[in-house]
């Protein structure tokens, strides 16, 4: 007898979408197919009129991390115990956070500390990208192969410090020599580069110039972190990666130019992928002028309507593989602390809304297929970042991470729809379709607005990337 069976739902699989049953035995999916009434289960969920998709994967979160935009405030983001509650409600069953390694740190020690921080403190499954920051000693790079073997195959680098050097902040940028070295090590050991790509010369010069001209109000962020900066950096990173034979995953792609660079590289058969944020696809630089406008900001910056169109085009057809949040959960007061181009709080609060927003704006409003919806919210992140086929797909043998989404829920989101912090940038947004039931490895963790999961349900998931992903654009 199975433990759980979901009957009568529209089940979204890579082979198609159909009115199938999903049977669950323990933590895994045991059966997907035409309903067989003779199959008995401990519990039955009737999903008539609902859509059953793989549990969401949030590929880009920063929980419990020091806020570098306002270093003097001493503030950090909320931790996994708080933010992953929202992920559970929003249909996200796995997230990828970061373990940043600075020159003064030992890489393995840094990873151990991050793992210890999450243990027993997450409602959903997790792993970490390894972030390489600043002028790291070259011996640190020799540990990349070992980390990949231990199940951490993605390495994040910044091509820019993002913000100007004052007030004093740790350096984020790696020089291109060190990025090249990381790429060589990553390529050799079947890992992938995760890149925040902006042209540091242009960004830093723009800060200097705007300060000189007295144009430091935050509504100018898109003129400092520009489309051209994204264009130059994406192209330079792609050229470097081509030489090193490395796969690349660009985080928070914000501009038409970024999408074009990725599409062109993929056209040449290079293993280049990018994510965008639902914030970037749905807000523009005009929104900075609104009373709570900086709620929508994430570095690099919000851009223009033509960029939003390109991001949607990439999401719906090809070129933009995943949707992420750059989750940076803070209070509203913290998010609105800075109002200048050099101190608006970065990151965003939106992992809880991600699945529902992409369903509404992609599937309902823009004709995205249900299969593509599953790809950009789950499957592609799983494949590119090494969680597949354990995660990201409804198939026998895979973890029973599932979301029952109700397309009949039509509402304007209010504060009460959210379960993290004291605000959401998505308050006031109209949605059609919202997650109703979230299942993590066979356990129902959220059911019709009720949290049934517990801290500690979430586990560290070791990752390994399919070599096909690393050789050609395969997701
Ligand atoms: Zn980030």
C-alpha cells in the first residue's frame, strides 16, 4: 500500500501534462500514470481542478547574511527558520543559499559553519553555492575539486564590487585572472560557475560621476548599474569561459543585452545559462519613484520595459532558464533604510510569491505552457545546479516534492497572504492561481493555509551536475 496518492489533478511531467495519479511511497514518488482505483494509499488527496507540479526550486537566496549595503547598521537578513516558512507556503521545496569564502577564511570551515547554521532550522531542503570573494590566496582554488566531490558543484564569483568602497566593505570582486583560475578548476571537476556579471570600471566610474554631479538619489540606480555594464560583463565572462571550457550560470539577469549575450552563446553551443528575477520581469526603473519603490530594487538594478519584454521572451521560449528571487529577507524598515544610489538595500523578499507570480504572469497572462512553467520554476534549476533527477521532476524514483496549485484562486495579495517579515513587495498584486498544498519528500508541509511542516524537515541535499549540462546548452 502506498502512503499517499494524489488523484485527478493535471500532472505536469517532461513527457506531457495529463489527468494522472501520483503515488508516493515514503519519501519518493512510486507511480505516475493513469489512475488505477485498485491502488490503495494511506491518504488520498483529490486534486480535481488543480495542477500538480514539481516542488519549486529557489536557486538564489541569502538568508542570515550581513547587509553590506549598510555595513554601519550592523543588520543581517532573516535566517532560514523564518524565511523557509514562506518558501513552504509558496510551494518552494528546495533552496540554494551561499557560503561565502573571504581571504581570511578556510573554505572547508566556512562550509561546515553554514551547514551547521541550517541544520534543524529549515522547513525545506537546501544546499549552498560556494562564493569566492576578493583577493583569495591561490591555494584556496586547489580545494575546488574537493568541494565538488563533497556535493557543492557551483561556485559564485562577482566581476564587480557592486558598491563603491566607502563606507568600508569587504571586497566582492575577483580579478579576471582568479575567475579564469576558478573556471579552469571548475571545468576540470564537473562544476559550474555562478556569476554576478557587471563591468566594474563602468559601475565604479558611474558612482564617482554621479557623486560629482550631485545625482545620488536612489531613483538613478539604473543609470549607475546600466544595461551596457551588463552587456560588457556578460560578453567578457562568456569569452573567458569558452577559453577555459567552463559552464556558466548568470545570476539575476536584468537587461535585454544580458539575454542577448546568453542566447548568442547558446547558439554557438556553449553551456551558458541565466536566471532572472520575477522582480526584474515585472517592475521597471519607473517604480523606484513610488513611495515604497526601493522595495523592488535588487542589484544590479531594475531596467526598462524593453528589458522586461526580453526577460519574458527568454522565460517563455528559450534563453532564460530559471526564475530566482535573490532572496534577502529583511523588515520593511531595513529594506527602506537607504535612499541613495550607494546604499539602497539590495536583494529582495519574494521567494514565497515566486511560484504564484510566475504562474499568473507567465501561464495565465503570457501563454507560457505548464511544462515550461515547471522548467523555469524547478526542473531547469535542478538540472543546471545538480539536483536532478532527485529534484525538479515528477517521475518514479524522484523525491516526492510536489505542489498542488489551485488555478481557481483569484485574489489581490495582502499582508495576510505572506508568512515572512512584516511586508511583502507583492502586496497589492493581483494573482490568478496560488499554491494550495506543498509536499516535501512525501510529507505534506502546507495544506490549505496551514503549516504542518517543522523546522528540521529540510535536509542538505548533495548535488552532482549531469555532464551533458556542462558541455552544451541543455536546459
Ligand atoms: Zn544574490
